[in-house]
C-alpha cells in the first residue's frame, strides 16, 4: 500500500506495539487499531503539502510511517527474482525523546523471492538509542546493519543492504524519473469517510547488485519502487484488509492501485497512472478494479495468486501472476508479498501485497 497503502503492513507495526505496550490493544478498533482515535497525534491535511528533503525523514508527531522498497530483478540467465526492504516506525506518543524514554518503535522486514524459494527476515528495535532510525538530509534509514542510504542529493541515488539467516543483498539504485505524489498532491484518501495518509513514491529506480543465496551469489539488475507513507488514523473502523499492486509496464508507464476491504461498506479503491515522464493521474474510488482468478494453498490458507486488474480509462486489462505463489511473509503478523509478472494489454512486471488472508 504501502502503500506503500501496501507499500507495510500497518497491522504489523501495530502488532509490535501491542507486544511492547499491551494496553494499546484494549482500545484497538478496525484493522489492528488503525481506525482507533489518535488523540494528540498530527493528522494529514490537504493544506500542508509534502516537502523535500524534509519528508524523506521521520515524522514523530504522526503515529505510523514506513520506507518501503520492492524490486523486480533478473540475472544473466534470465531467471527472475524479487526483493523487499522495509523500515516501519510506530509511536506510542507524538514526540521523540532520547534514550529508552523514546516512544518510537521500529521494525524492519527484508525478503528475497526466487521462482522456487522465499527468504524472510525481521528486525525489531526501540527508538532513542541509535539502533534504528531515519534522517532527511542526507537521507538514511536503518535498523541494525540494514541500511538504505543516499549517495547523492535527496533519494535519487541509494545504497541498500540487508542480511538474514540464509540470504542477503547489497544493491545500488539510481532514479531515472521524478518522485511521484500519490492521491491529491501526496494526500491519499483511504476510505469513504475521508481517512487519509501522506503518500509519495519513487517508482523509477534502476537497481543492480548481488543477491546472497544459500546455493550461490547472484548478480542481478532490474527496476525498483520506493513507497513512503505516514499517517495517524488512516483507515476506517471496519476496514479489515487490502490488496496493493505496483506495476511497471514495458512501455515505460507505471500504475499503483489498491483495494481496501471493509466489512460493512464494501471495497474502497484508489489508483495512480504514472506516465513515462513521471506525470501522475490519480483515480478516485471505483475506477481501479482487481479480481482474483486463481488461488493457491499458502501457509494453510487460500491466497489469490493470479488476478485480473483493470483501469478502463487507460485501457488496462491485465493478468497479474505471482512469480512464486509461496511468497508468504512469516513475520510478527503474516502477510503475502512478492514479485509478479504482467500479461495482457500492458505487459510488464511488478509487486503485489495482500493482507488478511
């Protein structure tokens, strides 16, 4: 959702908060408490625009945010891979303090997906002690030795690294297009009641580097997509899950689209068509459509792994298929996240995130 509503998972962040501060769960409403009142926290406003480099950094007066990067990769033999690097921040109070008094909690997720395997790692940290954090200028985000660090101005050039028990990666990224503001100039509405977040993307990265897998190191190249999102109360009380798509088409255009599922009012959708020069066209609720076509047994549950995605205004009618149906994120709160191939009216590749299955 990220959005990056994937991105992720607001639910994952709140689950960590519940583990550290159990009293929070008593007031949880909606999807893992994301519909609960956020008294004292700042709320997004259409009147306060996104600003750089400020908004590359953290927003401790907001309850939740993330830095969320996914990549579609390929080696010299044409084998396809996927990569995820995510840093989540969640606040118990709308402030920052030094040391163990900090109310900020951090979580990192890293993953590599191959056609036959899915590797996942998770890191947890408290704020205020230097173990995890982010800064705007020069940009850097980290948890332990996992790092996303700028090598130039803004976020145009990055170095990325992470390690798990049985995998790792070291990557270099370079943007070939502009940052894209999602929704209304970065103000992204998430419900019919008007709940919203700030949301921007950098969907134009070229990426290269090394995947460190159990059997061997693999040199890869590809494209990457960074989602940045922050909010305090972004979902409605009864919104229970979502499906989020990021798509990079062979013609150079991009598409972000998500469907939020509500147990009472039905689905809420939003999308942004991104021209090859980076010009965004946002679409309101109902314009974007996603329909599951096939499911697979994943971690003991039925999960859609083939989808039809439509955006009629742009002639989009594509089939989105998981590279590896078993791309299950077995983390504090589990979800599905992995690379996809796209066929139909606009062939390409992308990433899919699904929660609530």
